[in-house]
């Protein structure tokens, strides 16, 4: 909520005094909160005191105090914010969706030009639709979302499956079914994810969630490198009105970019394979070999501390980055071993400038290919992260 930063701890001691001041008519007559009567506008202090009460574990008491601010001084500076916070507590903490809806509607009616009125309008539209058949299914669904981080995804999936079976006429079933389809994808049940997302489109073709289902289907096909099916799904987003054309264009542009990355990955694998084949033959074929290969050339001894330091410095909490940098360090050790032994076994006695130049280019291509393949193999998330970093520079803190 706007302006809902946490107050310092001494507000807790002041909360009871302020709530008492807001509870009776005498305090308002004295001008403590009645900004309408020309008194001191203490709505901000009372707002933060009520927030502190909610933080301390009494959302019901906080709701009463917040509503009292607007009841006693409708034109007070924080009156609209007090009603919005009270509605949020009713919706998210107390699960009283009809009461929350009534407060959001009150904000729209009483403060149509306030900054919070837009959010109030969105909540009115959402709750009016989703509790039309009764508040229970929406309350249960919100509870699943609120506790999602505290339980395994499979358990949340089961809870939503049971909810949809229990409330077949739930007016928010389109949204819940879309969520279910995306979660099937999260736990690796791709076939079930595609079927569930297709169900959203078939059962609710005019819903606002139908184009989102098409997008999710397209992303599933894109991740599986089914490029044609992904493009077709993104194109279907246009069927849901001109407003979705921009989103469809962005999705198709991203698909083309990811497809180019996939082609580069194949080229990198080919370059790595060719490098390994050529250098492996130079080392393994006995004919014309000047010396036998060494198991631990001095070049590898020189590289190992540097490669280990690189992997250590790149060790972060992100497992994708850890695995990619480890693969790059190992690939660098392999390239160093192959190059050292190839030059040992086949020293360049003739045309050495040309051979040295070609060899240098081959090493550079191999190293870049190993780096690219290591990043690409970790999935789309790391690919996008590296692309954004190269384009915009490292994130500034």
C-alpha cells in the first residue's frame, strides 16, 4: 500500500492512545482528528499507529481504527489511504471479501480523484467477479497463493485441484485453471500443463486469461524448441483483440531471438567437436609425431590455479551461474591440455607463422564456443541474464 512504511517501535506505545482518541466523539470535538472542523490533521499518525497494531497481530483492531479515521474526518489527508489499508487487511488477513469489496467501493465513491482510486477500481472489478457465487472459493484460492512459498508446489497444485472440484461454479475458475496449468509446467508435467492451458481457452474463450494461456502454451513450446508451434500459439494471442497485438509482437520477437541463440549453440557444439577431433588426431596418431603426449603439461599446471580462481570468484548463490562457470573452467583445462600436447607432438617447423595464426584462431573459437555452450545449456533464464548484462552492463546497486 502507498505510504505503508513501517513506523519505529515507539509507535506501538502510542497506538493505544491514538486508537482511544479515534474511538470516541469527544476527541473529535476537541479537534484531535477532525480536520474537517479546522482542527489538527493527525490522520497520518493514527494511520501508522493502526498499521503497527496490525503488525503486532491484531488486524481486526487495526481495521476498526483505520475506518474510524475516514468516518471521523473524511477529508483528512490519510483518510483514503486508511480505507485502502483497511480493505487490504480485510481481504488478505481476515478473509472478509464482501467487507473488503464494500470498502474499495467506498474509496471509489468518496475519493474518485485520489491516487489510490485506480487500485480500488481494479480490486472492485476483481472481487465483484470472483465472489459473485460466494466468497468461500476465492478465500480458499487466495489462501493457497499466500502460503505457496511455505509448501511444496505439488501440495499447492493438489489444493487448487480440490478447490475447483469442490466449487464447480467458481467464477474465478478461469484464473485458477490458468495458474494450475503454469504450475504443472513448473513441476515438469508438460503434457498436463498443455492440456490444462488449452482448457482455459476452450472453456473461457472471452476471458482475459485466454490470451495468457496462449502465451504460456507458446512458452512451453519455445522451451522445448518446437518453434513452429510456439509461433502459432503467440499468433493466437491476436485473436483476443487489438490490445494483444503488441504482446504477440513482443513474444514473436523474443522467439526469433531465442531461435538464433539455438542456432548459435549448434554452431558452438560443431566448433568444439571439430577442435577436439583435430587436436585429438594430432596427439593420437603416431605417424610423424615428434614426441609422446604428457599427462600433465606445464601449461596445464599454469592454468589450473587461474581456472580454479575464476570458478571460485564466480561462485554465487545462483546455481545456473555456478554450473556454467565450472563448465567453462573445465573446458578451459581441456583446451589447454590439447593445445599443449598438440604443439609438443607436432611442432611447427615449416610455415610456422601461418600455422601459429591458424592455431590461435582455432583456440579462440574453441574457448568462445565452450563459454557459449556452457551458458546456453543452463537454460533460458541464464541466457537472458547474460544477454541483458552484455547489452545494458552489470546491475548497479
